[in-house]
């Protein structure tokens, strides 16, 4: 069963979507997930298609998160 949402925190901040998507792909591959990057907005993780979204918070330390939302087909 696929997770509806996956939240990741990467070590670096990314300022364009393509770099963020590529870093997300590399992170998941290093975590032993099968994945395929379709474009800068869509990734397939373990056979499930997800929309790649960016979330930034400005608490004491700025934080950038990658939110993968399951795309229902």
C-alpha cells in the first residue's frame, strides 16, 4: 500500500525545481527505493506516482522540505 504523503528534509537548500527534483531522486535511490524521475514535478517511487512539492518554513532556522503527494490514477 502506498503512502499518501512522504515528507523529506534534504541536507542542502535548492533554489530551482529541477535541482530539488534531482536531489530528491538521488536521496531516494540512496535509501534503496526504486524510483524514476519523469519530470521536475513527478516521480515514481516503488511503483507509485507522486507529485513533487516544495515546502519552506522560516522558523529560527529556515527549513526546506520536499513533500511527495500520491497521484491517484
